[in-house]
């Protein structure tokens, strides 16, 4: 984990709202994002349960919803 701290860009698994046995969920993703403290974090590998607009509205300023074709940018 120390090697990940203060990255420019972090791509982070975020499967769904509820826990899963082999992926991290939104709550866990945001906890990891806060600990790692990348300049920009993009949540990826999501199910259809996570709607882009609704999720984007509740994320911290440096956390973004990934999608096909997104152009990554550091903030």
C-alpha cells in the first residue's frame, strides 16, 4: 500500500453497492481511494447497478466514474 500513496491516477475496482466475495464495493473503493490519496481516482469494473449520473453526484471531487472511452486526466 505505501507504494500506491500519492499517485497521479488510480484505477480502482468498484463492482456495486453491496459486498461481493471477490471484488470491492463502493464503500470499500472510497475507503481505499481516501487512504491512497491519488490526485485522481477512476472507479472501474462496475455493474449496471451503479448509474453514472447518480454516482458521479455523490463522489468526492477527485473521484470519477470510469466508462468506455474515458480520457484519463490528473487533477
